[in-house]
């Protein structure tokens, strides 16, 4: 964490550069959503629900639905809904937490606010984030979206302050012994932050409990068959215009409706208030805008209601985990394990063959990576030799280096079949013995 009255600004600036390196710091506020266009965001907070079909979206009180009724009438039919009363029923200890209380409770905790272009997590101390949230005028502010809160020593108490609502307690990924997909996040969202329209991974369902503030949601049912390009409205983004959540809600959504890319009668727009829990069934497109400062907790889960779609998605996207999942289902839920094999047979899907193909692709990528390293090493060595030897001597030495490096590459390719993502020690040692000592030739494979 930064110390001093000005250092927090430097920490925030550093995080912003990592999150969007194509932006200058001034670009973060260029569209005026915190100033000249602030009224547009405020108007979203005051809007009521726009629900074209009451059968596809409901507002319910938890006291009116038993778990069995909810699963039969709501979840099984893929109906989205907002549920009131769950936090009071289960006496959540974190209900009402706002940005001030969270950041003061955990000031030194570093929480994730995104990733850089290399996929590395970008984090910010909550004391610095607090100062930022109080003063920022960004169009789409930095948004804390932290998946480690339940395992981090400083914040794991949060997990004990809420109870997964009984409606959503069946989580079939729970049986995976290790490496299950990420499933829970703690969210701290300044006004105007949000998430662009998407579907959740592994065809999972989700629930989002709003501890404080107001969120505006747009949801589109999955059975209508709209493509990602259509719902995101990429073709409607104008030159020089950004496409963050605030832009999508205030500009792009209306263009999508007007173009007919997504029919207005298929778009559900609802407002979630503090204390409410929204349920998003598997496959629903959804986007969220924080129209005030918000704090929330959310979890993804797979139940029997969406097992088929989740299995088909997971076996392709996470084949190694899916093999462990299938073995665990054999022990915990034999009927679902049998169903997974039925789906594989129906689709002609051979898990072992697909895994071997995946390993082959990884080996090919690793071999290409090693080849690029060799070419870079040769070029550096060639430049060095040209500066110190005559042409004939340089050609002879370069040819000897090339042969040694090719032998190293062959050795590396053999070893990569067992660990395709790690760099071959032999290639590094061979490169060194050949007189190539630069850091590029001894670094690990990315």
C-alpha cells in the first residue's frame, strides 16, 4: 500500500496503466459520464423494470417459495428472478456493508481489480481504492472483482458472514477434488463501473447478493439464439467511442434495439436494490451497471437443472478438470456420471482423444516458442560475431551454433510432452554452452 497523501494517486495511476495501457490517464474521463452526462446514469437508477414477458422474469419473496417450489417453478424453467428477504432470513452479518465500511475494515488488503495484457492480476490496496472511489471522475471506474476473499487470511471471515441461499445450495462442481472453476467473488463497484454483456463460464448459473447500493441489469434469455456480436453491438460502436458497460447502457443498447439486432421485446431491464438477490439462470446474456456505489457478493454454480449444458461446455473448455469431475461424480452422483457418458456417446466425444489433441497443440506451441528463442539467439550471436570475425569465420561459428541449438530444440520437444508449458533445461544449457548467454535464451516458457 502506498503511504502519504499523494502516493495513493500514484498507485491508482499505476493500476490504470496496467489495466488499459492504450489510455492516457485523461482518457479515463474523456466522455464525461461523471460530469456533463452524469444525468444519464442517474436516470437509469430511477427507471423501473422493463419486463416483456412476466413468465421469463419474476420478483418474488423468499417466504412464498420453498426450496422445492423454487427449483421446480423457477430454476428448472430457466426463469430469471429477483428474490427479496433472503439476507434477513439467514441473518447475514455483512448486510449493509458499503465501500466505506469495507475499505476501513480491510485497509491493507490487496484485492484484484482486473488483469493486464499478459493476464497478470492487477491489485490495489483497499485504503488506496477507498480514496480513489471517493474522488474519481472516470467514465468507467476501476472495479474490485476479487475471487480470493474466502481463502485470504485477512478477509476469509467474510465467507462466514453470509450463507449460500438454500435455493442455490446444490453445487455439483463442489465434488471436484482440486482445480474446480472459480466460483465466488467479492465485488466493490464505484458508481458507473460495471460488466459488459456476457454469459457465465461452463454454462453455470449465478446469484448476486447486493449488500449496498443500486445495480441496473440487462438480461436476454438464451433460447432466442442471439450471437455475441449481436448482443454486444460491436458494429454500433462509433469511431473513437469506448465500449465499457456505461457506454453500452447509455449509448449502444439503444442502437442495438433500433437496428433490430436484438428485438426490444427480448430484452429485460431491471433494477436491483440493496438487500435483494438476483438469480441469473445458465446461458442468459447479462450486463450490469453500478448506478450508485455498490458492494456485493456473487457465486456461480451448476446444479441438476443445468448439468447437461455445463458438462458439454466444461469437457471442451476444461478437459483435464472434467476427467476429475467425472471420476468424482462416479462416487458422489453415479446417475450424473452415467448421464455425462450418455452425452459423450450422443456427441461422439472421446475424452481421451480430445485430451491428447489438446496436449499435441500445447506441444506444437511450445516447439514454436523454442524455435523463436533459437532464432533470436542466433541473430544476437550473428551480430556479435560480425563485429569481431571475418565473414568466413563467422559463417563457420554460426553453423556450429545452429547445429547445437537444433539438438537442444529436439531435446526440448521430447521433454515437453510431459510438461508442455515449462521451458526445457537442455535448451538453456545448450544455448549457454554455445556461447549464447542472453536472458532470453534462459528464461522460462510463458
